[in-house]
C-alpha cells in the first residue's frame, strides 16, 4: 500500500518537475501545477483502464484465467477470484452431497417419490418407477393422482390423513401374479409430500399362509379332540360292558395317536425350517436307509390287512448320500408309506435306488394305487393339501407328509418329481445330485441288486 502511494507521489512529482522545466509561456510554478494535474489525469485514465479490464473479466472472462491488471485492481481481481473459487467449491460439494443423497435413495428397496405443493411428481427413484410404472423422463411434473388411479389411493390422498398407509394393487398386478403395494404419504417442507411405497405381496401371502396354517392345525386337532371328549363323556355317564369299554378305549387310543402324529409332523416341519441345512461331510449308507423303509413298509402293509401288498425293493448300486440320516429316512419312508397307504391291498409297490447316466441318484416309488388327477399334482406338497380328505384320515394321514418330503429334498439339493394319472398309479421320485452321492465303502463286500422282494 505504502509502495503504491509512493509510486503515485513519484509520478505526480515527475509531472510537476516536467511542467516546471517546460513551463511553456507560464511561470515555472504554474508549469509545475499544470504538469502535476496532467500527471494526475494520466494516472486516473490508466487506473480506469485497469478497472475497465477487470470489469470485462468479471462480466464474461474465464474465471480460471486471472487478468493481468496491475495496482489496486490486481488485488481486487485476486480477492474476487478467491471468493469465486470458494463459492464454486461450496457448490461442487453441495452437488456431490445431493448426488450421494439421491444415490442412497435410489439404493433404497422402497419406492420414494417427491411431490410438490400441488401433488406433481418432482423426482422418483427407480423402485417407485417400477412399482407405479412411472417413466422418469415423461412423467415428471405430472399429477400423481393422474398416474396412480386406484380409488383407495385417491381417497387417501384427498382425505389428507397420512398417519397410516394404504395398500393398493400395483398397476402391473394381475390375477396370475398379484402385486400389492403399501403406499404412505408424509408431509415435509412447505406443503410438499414424500410418497413411500413398499411391495407387501410376500408379507400378505405369508400372513394369509400363517392364518390358513393356524386354522388348519386347529381344525386337525379339534376333530380328534371332539371324538375323544365324546368317548370320555360316554365312559363317564354309561355303564358299559367290558367288550364295549375295550372297543371305545381302542378308538380313543386311535384318536390320541392321530393327534400325536400330527404334533410330531408339525415339530418335524418346524425343525426343518428352523435348522441350518444338513452338512455335506456326513455320509449315510443307502442300503440301511432302504432296509429301514422296507421294514416300516411291511409292518404298515400288514397292519392294513392280512393280505398285504406286493413290495419290491431294489438297490442297483449301493452308495452313500451326503446329509442327515433322520431327515432322509423320514422323506424316503414317507413316500413308501404313502404308496402303501393309498394302494389297495393286493396292489404292488416298487421301490428302487439307481444311478442315472449323469451320476445323479434316483430314488423312486411306483405304485398301482388310485393315482392323482393332474390338476392336484402341483399342490400335493402344500401343507394339509389332500386330494381325498377322508381317505387320508382313514389311513392315518396328517396332510403334512409330502410337505416334509419337499423340505428334506430341498435341504439336500435334490428334486422331487411326481407323475401320476387317475386310475393308473403314481410315481414319486427324488433325484439327488451327483455331488452328494459316492460309491459305498461297503459296496464291494455286499453289493446286491435286490434288497428284498
Ligand atoms: P397325507 O397325510 O394326507 O397322506 P401327504 O402330504 O403325504 O398327506 O399327501 C398329500 C396328498 O397326496 C394325500 O392326501 C393324497 O391325496 C395324495 N397322495 C400322496 N401319495 C399318494 C399316492 N401314492 N397315491 C395317491 N395319492 C397320493
């Protein structure tokens, strides 16, 4: 600053000195004053020019190029540039934060729509676009009510009570693939609204399944309970002869057994759902599995009638399968027992274990029973689904057997196939992947093609 003043005074002094020396028809003192005035005017013009240069740069200059103006203006330019730079930095930072914020909302599994004060869409994330079928480029600034036309949503929006959500079908929903959305509006800012959407299809289905399940279990337990209490009342009120008494107690034991198997099956299912998948390094000997199934099957067949069934068990090549013995036994025995239970006495049940050309193991149960009509087949593994309720109950079925089989098979990486036609018997088979099967260590000692016939 001091240097600038010094330069200014030096310039004035030089002007005064030049005027004093030249003084051209004036007194030397007057010449000095004129010289000083001329120097001041020149200084002013020069300074104005620099100011002008700076103004031009401020108006339309490149903010990254600093104008080469000198003097005081240079400092003004440098400070201005610093200000512009720090403001630019703030803008870039805010822009980055906004982009990060929008990216976070984009990543949300929920749909988010920003509505302006009159209900027009200002912004929406991809999930919301997918939920409501919005086109982010075409539908911006459209009234949300024109695009989401469900009457429930229209009423919800009009009422203005946003303390709860509303559940509506998604526009792409149809009867074969229903999609349900929970939509919740929230107020924010000055009259703006945030619309959040969530796909609740699975939740609603799970809720419906839970309700059905509880209703089914209650029904299944209530039936034998009603029978049991009827018998108890009879025994309490009537004097029965020992024969009748014995018969009634037998029937009561049957009902108690039915409840017990139902509870056992329910516990098995919940264990299957709640436990980690079986380990890959535990190997189960298939021959012993089949032997156990055969023994159970023969007992069941004998219990059903003296005549029994023709039961053929065949093991092509003994091997080990990786998984849980208890689970595998319950799945294989379930299929064998079903075949025996649903096949009239005298019928044939063929059980086999073989290895297919791809190395996968195939366990199959073929019966000559009544068969199942094709429309029932996809639903057989649902809990409590029965083609013929009375037949299932008569034979001690709980309606959970195939649901258990399906779970066990999935947990062992296998697949359950059912093929059947009405009146022509059924084939239930399980395929275990080659990775879960290995030749048995005992194979060479006792390999045989027929377990028993
Ligand atoms: P359930 O305890 O009633 O047998 P499952 O889950 O084991 O229950 O089987 C479901 C339904 O599938 C049965 O009620 C029956 O209608 C049908 N089903 C199962 N296995 C056979 C079979 N081998 N032959 C004919 N129908 C069968």
